[in-house]
């Protein structure tokens, strides 16, 4: 038998993705994994304590000098830390691993295993290039990933940046900036629509000229109306929910990709 990795990795066995039920929390399994995977990647107790104390702005206990005592101290700090600091620590662990990662594989292994645990536990976060970012539905992931790359390839850096900002807003901790995410997602769609329409009109005025088939054009008008109300003219006591923001970002990204691909094929609008 050839190949590397554990039995489950060699044979492709892994737990299925649980429904996302955890966003504003870091359960015990996540707290343990952040540390255990860091130790597995070569960080020692002292290095881990320095890292954790720096994130939490805590002074290390100078009475603890043996590895076992330091490790117990680290576990206590992790157990008592606010949930969002755990994800800050995970990002710091990833960066620390990279400083001595002469194999070039340890950071990737850390991110992959941690994200897989998130999926199995139903945690709505994932590690992407060393950063903990929001993990949404499969449609959300596909739509936003494709949108950024296609916008960049189409020479639309402003629209791509708006999607990037939407993802940053929806990934904020401890509370997502759902209003900002909606605003940026719709700004990306409006930017794409203006380029295709060769005008500076608002998206609401442009929709009818884009050639989007009915009744999808009507749905796009409704999306624009919802985003204008929720993203720009917030009603007192009616903040948009995370799920609503995720939906807007997903649909705006998917429609942007549709319009750019359609325009690239030379379909008249």
C-alpha cells in the first residue's frame, strides 16, 4: 500500500458536512482542535503560550516553566477565552506554523484539518489562506468564488473588490456587518450592470435594459428593492439577518457572473 497520511485520508473516508448551526460560538471541540493541530504541526507549549497570551493580552504565569505546566496553563486560557478570540488564535497559529514550515505542507494540513472539523461540527467558518472566513451554503461558496475570479478576468477590479468587501463584512467577528455585506454585494452587481449598459444609472433603472428574461428581471427588481431598503434605508428595529445577507450576496454574485458570461459571448442586451 502506497500513499501518505492517515488511514482515513489514504482511503478518502471523512465525516459528512453537518448543517451549519454554529456561528457565534467556539465549542470545546474547536478549542481543543486549534491547540492540538498546532502542537501536531510542531509548535511547542512555550511557543503556544506566547501566541495565546499575545492574542488575549494576558501575562504568562512566570511560575509555570515546565512543559506540562505550561500546557495546562494554555488549556486554561483557551477554555476561558471569548469565542471569537479562539478564531483569532487559529489565525495566529497558522502564521506561526509557517515561520518554521520548511516542508511547505504544515500550514495547508492545519487549515485543511481544521476546516474539515468545522464542516463535521456544523461550524459556519472555514480557514482560507490563513484567515478564518464565513462558511455559507454550497451555493454561497460557489457564487462568491466564481464572481471574484470572473470579474478579475473580465477586467472589472472594482466589482471584484466590492464582492471581496462583502465577504469581509459578512465574516466579521464577533458580529457580522450584514448591512455592509448587502451594500457591497449590490454595488458589485450595479458596477457590472453599468459596464454592460455603458451608463451611470442606478441598477434599478438599468435592469430593464439588461435583457434579463422574465420573470427573472422582476425578481432582480425585487432584490434591488429589498437591498435598497435593508442595505441603505434601515428601518428602526428591522435589521437584516445573517441569512438575508447571505442570500443577497449569493444572488448578486451569481447574477453578476451570469451577466459577465452572457456579455462575453456577445449576447445583445
